[in-house]
C-alpha cells in the first residue's frame, strides 16, 4: 500500500529538514559564532537601557539610538578593563605573599595539632622548610614552563591567537548593530513564524522573556551589589585579599551556592594565612553570614523576584550540561535555553494532565 503525503505535510517535512540542517550548520560553525552569541546576550541585557536613554528628552532634543548604544558599549568596555586592571596587579602581588605564608600556616598547624596528636599516640611533624623550598622550586619551574608554552603558542598557534583577538574586537561591533536593529529584527523573527503558531509562539516567548528578564538582569544587579559589599567589608576587616576575593565572590553568585561557597573558602584560607588568631576567621564568618542574609532576604526577592521559575539546581545543571555539550558557547546560551526548556516542559506538563491518556482509568 503506497503512502501519499498532502502538500501541507510535504511543506512541513521540507521546513523541518531546513531547520535540522540549520542546527547542524550552527554546530559546525561554533567557534565562529562566539562573538555573535556573546553580543546577542549583551544586546538582550542592554537593549532596555538603550530604550530608556532614547526615551529621555531634554526639551525637544532626544538622544539618537546610535549615540545611546555607543555610550553603553563604551561603559561596558571600561568596566571590563577596570576589572582586569584592578584584579591582575593585586593577584600578582599576593602570590609571592601566599608562598611565604603557607609555611607559617604549617608551623601554626604543627604547634596546635602535634601535641594533641602525640597525646593520641600519633607522631606527625609537618616540614614547613621543605614545603617552602618545594613551593619555591615549583613556582620557578612553573614560570619557565608557562613562558616556554607562551612562546610556543605564539610561534605555532599565532593564527589562533589572532583569531581570538579578532573575535574580542568583533564583539563590540556586532553588539552595536544588534542594539541598533534590535526591534526590527525581533519583528522580522515574529513575522517569520507560521501564522497558526504565531499566538502560541508569541505567548511562550513573552513568558521566556519574563523569566530571563527577572533572573538575568536582576542577578547582574545582585552580583554588582554583593561584589561591592564583600570587597568593602573585607577591606574594613583589614583583609589583604579583600578586592579580588570580594569581586570573585560577587561575580560567582551568578552560580547559586557554588559561587558563595567558593568565595567563602577563599576568604577563610586567606584569613588563616594572614591572621595570627581567630579574629580573622570570625570576621570572615560574620561578613559572609551577613552577606548571605542580605542576598537571600533582601536583594534576591527585590531584584530577582521569587517567581522566576528557574530552580538553583536547574541553573547549575544547565551550565554544566550545556558547557559539556557545546563548550563556551553552551555556557553562554545555557540560561536562555533552560528558560525555553522550562516553559516547554510547563506547557507539556499542562497538556499531559489535561489529556485523556492521564485521566483514563
């Protein structure tokens, strides 16, 4: 018995084949798409601010969209450069200090633990001088290895380095054009959806946008506020690594619990190495405990909202899974993709519970 397909079924199969081929092409062009993916995410975040700047009026003068987009791009680049210029010298200064402090920490461990272990019949003595010599030799060797690797990469992989620099320089250019044409591109995408799916697609995308708007933009504000708080509080506590540890903790809050935990561990290690008593540990515990209270009961409910629909475990799994599958591009699109998937799962779940298959006894 021969099967015959209607013209509508043939068209559906054709467009599905085109969609599959398009997705395969995107997977092959992954490295090339990096600046475009980064620029698209930044454009999504910055577009509302461009609209607000353009809406401001001084008398009869309205700020052109090109100038508003340029101002925000320059501000974004300035913040990124400032972060690099602030954190890099501090880390370069603290690494030699850390090399000196580790043997002192081992001496403290010897003084505290050795007597107690000897009472239990265990004789353990940490050789701080040997550890210091080993660290000095390893750091020196590491520097030589890194230097040789850098020189080799410049000689052998010069094309890759130039490609990376070109991608970094391309991001602001792509971002500018995306911000300029954002609304017209969104309108063209909406008009390209088949009319019978237009309303459902529009409602689903509005729901996705609501989730991402509350989570992504609100989370950025939370990150900035917490970075300032942890850096300032640790500096007031006379913590040597206040700036890098505070900034790292604030920025990694984007990954729920893991970022906070990593920042806390770094601060506790630094406090143990720096202070001679428990005052440093107590200060770090108070600062991070208060920071968690501020984030959980004030910043996140006010700036992110309690109805975003993305569970923290969903965010962690999405970042790890998409990063494993698609590399850096996967990390960039993890949150938008997880928001889309969560909306799709919500509609499938509703359809399932309303279906006869579920209700049939």
